[in-house]
């Protein structure tokens, strides 16, 4: 199956993508509600964020596999970096791990802007921007709350 150049995300892809923000926003709200379940919600948010970061890296392996003349070493190499950094985030205290994930999500978008454009997938970037903004804001706001910066 080949991807159509300059194809826009289908309504189904958009629904799944934006629906994937529900755990980010829901867990951030749970963290903001108070200390009763903060530790569990922070752990869940870290785990979900790490899963999403790994997913973003896996996209590059898919793009590399489309190349009939051999896989791009740079795509394959970048493809593992998000999962390694997400794993590191899981081993850090929640506040630092969530901040690392927020930065990692923006780094993934920065790479996407270059690679998606070269791959004819530029039409996916507006959705990626919104997904990154909401997910990283959820992680950052949660880290601030956990540090005691908000009620």
C-alpha cells in the first residue's frame, strides 16, 4: 500500500488523533484536582505520553520501509530516539519525566516538519501541531501542579 502524496488526514484519522488527546487532558485534570489520586494519575500520564512518543518514532520506520531502494539510516535512527527518551522519562521523578516528554513531543514535531514535507505529508502537520500543543501543555501543566506551582 502506497501513500498518496500530499494526502490530508481522513476524518477517521483526525477522530483517532484528536481522541488520543482524551487521556492527556483527562489525566492532567485529575492531577489538578488534588492530591488524592495525583501519584496514580501522574504515573498514568507518564506511561501514556511515553507510549505516544514511541508511536511517533515508529512512524519513521514505516516511512523507511516505503523506500524500495533500501531503508534510510537517518529515518531508522531517529525512529528509536523517541522511545529511548520516553523510557528515560519513565525512570525520572514524575515532574521531570513529564517535562522531558513535553520537550520530546516538540522535538518530534520539529523533525516531522522536515520529513513530512519531504515525504509529501505536509497536510498532516496542522493536526500534528494541535496534537503536540495539547499533549505537551497537559504534561507541562501537570508537572507544574506536581511541583506545587498551582492549587
